[in-house]
C-alpha cells in the first residue's frame, strides 16, 4: 500500500464554523469496496460544541436509522493539526483517528483503519460553504491510489 501523504496542518479555529445544531442529508454506500453504486439516503441531526477553549470539540449525531455517533476532535498545538476520533452506538468501538487541518474552506484528514477485515487508508474531506452549509465526505483506499467515496453528508444549520 502506498504511504499516506503528509498530514496537513491547520488552526485551532478550523472547526469554529461547525459549532451549533445542524440537519443533515446522508448518502452512504450500502456495500463498500466492491464497486457498488447503491446508496442509502437518510437524515440526521447533529450538535457540536467546543471544550478546552476550542482545543477540542464534540459532535453528537442522531441518525434516523436508529443509531447515534460521536466525533471527538482534538487540536495538537505543537503539531498544528487535528485528530478526529469516531464512535457510534452500533458497536461502541472508538475508531483510529484521522489527522489534518484546513486550508481556506477545505479540510483534509488522513488515517488508517480496517474495513471488512482488510486494512484501508481513510480520508475525510470537509468543505465550509458559508455560515449555514457544509459538507463532509469519507473515502477508503486499499492501495493508497484509488479512492472510493463511501459516505457523504450535506449539513444545513438548524433554525
């Protein structure tokens, strides 16, 4: 497998835009890494709040599919990068983190995990779209060259 690219750096204020409550439309591949284009579409509600003066934040999402999840983001001041950890109510397992930051309105975060017992590289793409919209995508790669986007979330700030 090709090595991960160098982790991007960022700023402690990268996720300030995400604080508050959001509604979300999710598109998630029903089967990953098999060449499928069959997507499950469902909604969720998310709330994000800062801690430790902005050095961390916690996002809790409740999905209409009957599960919930939580992202824990931690900013490493010395390395100037974020680590993002995920856990959800379906299995209660904290996944390995992705690391990175934002350049302008684009955030990129890389890490390694497993999918179906196989090692995969993971990338998260965040896009800030003004004050009331954002998007997030997750993609996996088995070789570090070919990437399959398997989950897309379109966020709209809740009224």
